[in-house]
């Protein structure tokens, strides 16, 4: 398995534009997580899905952020409209959903909003 | 106050030396405690995972310990190598009753630099 695949690896966009980040989890994993990492705040959980259903989106900063998981092999995180303070590295991770197993992270998408 | 606190924030050591990183947590009850290694520009990679009933787990030159009574964990790196230079993140999975769906609580990380 190629692991968790995220795209794009880097994204530079202008303030106000819509940004869509993509994630393909590891095949067979039924839990998917979106994280944001900044120097100031470290890693923060934004939202996680179990069996394609959003379980907890309390970490989503505001209504400009939305996430979907239309099927077991694909998820998107959308920011509309984007703002400079959204600049961060966004990670997607997947696991088999049980507590004592590993969560595998993708390489991340570095987002810069200018 | 962060529920998972790590120390030191950063550490510089010489190649070949040993070092120990600390993690104190208040998350309770918890299912497991993990240590991740994150290289610059990469996603975190799991080093060890311990349930609350375990008190040590090794992965090559990495050994993690857990004291559930004092809510402390440490990661010991033996005979450090240049490739050990990375951020090391302590992560606790809370036990929310039943499955917590793997919701993780992250420390801020310790940045380790190994010099030749």
C-alpha cells in the first residue's frame, strides 16, 4: 500500500480564493482524520470520520472550513474563502478505527494564503 | 493548560550520545500513549504505542516508558544518529467509553538536533 496520499503537496493561493485539499486513506481503514499544524499551536485535530460519517467536527475553526468523505477512499477539506491565517500544513491520517492501533499520516499539504 | 506537555522544548546532543525526552499528561482515563517522530517536511510516524497497562515498549534504539500512576512517559534514544534529528511528539488517546475513534491529544513536541 502506498500509504495515505494527500494532494497537492504545496498550495499557494490568494486571500478570498477557495482551496480544496484531498486525501486518499489507506485501503481498509475506516477512520480518517484531518489535522492542521502550525508552529504556534502544533498539531490540532479538525475533524474525523468513521465509516465515512463525520463523528466530531468541533475542531473545525469556523464555517469557512468544510470536509466531506463521499466514499471510503476519498476525502476533501475545503476552505472558502481562504484567509492568510489559514496558512499551515494540513495532514490527513487514517486508522482502522480501534483505539490501540496506529494512525498513519500522509505527507501533508503546505498551504500558503497570501 | 495543554493536557499533554513535553519537555524539553528542544535538545541538542552529539552523535552517539543517549538522550531522554519527557511527556506529562493529564488526559484521564486514556486508552494508549504514543510517541511519534516527525522529520522536517514530513508527516508524523509512529515509534511506539503503549496501553495503560504497559510500562515499557522498545523499537530498535527507541525505548518508551509509561508510569500511569504519575501520568508520565519518557522516550529514551540510545546511541543517537544524525537521522534522529526530528520533532518527537507525545500523543494520548482518551478513553471516552467504548471506542474513542482514535481521537488523539497531542503534545507540542520536542525538537531534537543531533550534531556530528
